[in-house]
C-alpha cells in the first residue's frame, strides 16, 4: 500500500518536471522543427513514467552481509495509533475513487458523443455519414477509429474542401493520434489530482491538431488559403469526447489559422529532429530512473569494508492484532539496502515462515529505520543488512527460522 502511494508521489513529481520542461522548450522546438517536432516531444511524459518502473541495479553485496536479529513480542511493542494505520488506506481509497470517477466521466462523454451521431452510413470515399452532428467531421473511436462526417457534409463543403478534410482525418489515423488520446485518457484518470495535467492535456491536443495540419498541407502548400477557409466553414466545436480528433475546435482555431498564414520556414531535417526529441526523452528519463534510489553500485563484485553497517534507530514493528488473537508466530527475514547516508533505500522479504501475516508490518517498520553506513577506505558507502525478525508470543518462545 505504502509502495503504491510512494510510487504515485514520485511519478507525480517527475510528471510535473516533464510538463515544465516541455513548456519551457516548446518555443525552441517549434522554431527548430515546427509543430510536428513539438508534438512528438510529448512522448517525454509516458517515457518518464515508464522509466520509473525499471528497477535499479542491486547494490554491491558486502563480503559478510551483517545479520541484525530482532525479536517482537506483544507485551514489548506498543501498537501504532489507529489513525496512522488508516491514513495510507484512506489516501489509497481517495485516489482510487477519484481515478474511477474521472475514467467514468470520460467514457460517458465518449458514449454521449457517439450516441449524438445517430445512425452511420458508409460512403464511397471510405468515411461514414452520421444522421446527427454533435461536432463533425471527426475521427471517432479508439479500437475501430472511423472518419465520420455530418449529415450536411456534401452541401456544406466543395469537393476540394471535402478532400482536404478527409486527408486531415486520415493523417490522424495513420499517425496513431487516436491511440495517443487513449493514453491521455488513462493518464488523466491515474493523475486526476495533478495540478499541471489539465494544462498539459489542453496543450497536447492543440499540438496534435497543429502537427496534423502541418502534415496535411506540407505536400500542397498552395492550398493553405483554401485549408484555412475550410476550417472557418465548419461549426464551432469544443471537444467533449476523449477518443475524438475533431476537424475544427474553437480553442485552437486562431493558432491553426496563424500557423497556416506563416511562410514555410526551413526547419531541421526530420532525422535531426527525431534525434533531438529522442535525446531529450532519454536524458530526462535516465535522470528520473537514477533518482529512484541512492548510490548505484554496478556489478556483482564483493566489497571488503573497513566497518560494517551499524544500527542507529531500529524501532520494532507492531505485532499484528489478528496474529495476536490467533496466537500466530513466525519469522520474517528482510534484506534492507542502506545508502551512503545511512537511510533505507529498499526493503525486500527474503523469506517468511508464516506467509501473509507478518510481512507488511515488517516492511513498514524497516522503512523507518536508520543506520550508520558501512565504511570503505574511510568513506561511507551503500550496503545491505539481513534482518531476521522473530514474532513470538513471549520472550521464552523460540521460533525456528526455516529459510535463509
């Protein structure tokens, strides 16, 4: 439970770093590579979150991993206050409720938009014609994206204008923009509490439309004026469905028209632009990955220490109430990684003689312990300790450790 909350907190911090970095670098990216390069730079956010799921290499093992046994009996340990035990659960429930409500809201909006289209009829040009118009033309759907036009599409637009609109929506589908919107839907649900995500979502969707306009008009620059007038002929739409790529939306209309009026600028070659974006993503992702723990000691080499890890503060865990009521005993063996500052960087269960009973309280207690780090050549270094925790009903009980 605590690990999930810690992971959400760390992911939220790095998500904020990524959003701020993109906001700062966007003008430079647009100047160097145009709207397409700025849109591709949004890959930074999901890649940042993905790097946080990659575990760090294990710290180097000491020549002799110190063993610090600990015995816990009900009479010797004061139970933690009920409120401190409930806070993680309450926070987790609040996050789950918010994520569920946010996801349900977006799915209902998508369903409402699709119902507003009414019946669909296939057209000869490969698109679909709706009997209603909740904000068409648009690329609608995630698993089976379809280009849907309104009932007055043929009367509202000329043949050349229709071709431009369909090229625009085909470009959305070929580029996988509907999948990008699906990823955005999930991120908005998971990080519903994040203060920067609403702005990031709006800016992402605007860059998506600008990039699609640039891809559509690049092979036919002489049609810029016609493209702009076609945008103005469509009805005003405020996107309300998460898996819809609208032909025209009011919040970004002025920016799209302005982009079309600009003369074609010489930008970075496509490969150079890709290298720039990939380098940005990999660089920031590497920093985020390395930030998960303390020192990264590579390789399985064995280190000889001048001084082994020593205990600073090591309050014992609470005896679980359910285990006490059922007179359950057991041994949990932990491996605790300690960084060069003496703080706990990671806790793992090596073995447990009564699985599922004592592990949670053992890990929770271990994360609060502090140590004096091991010394090598007179300098503090990261290391690890092995801690068997015996849960006994009284001091005379001797619980056999079955796993090493």
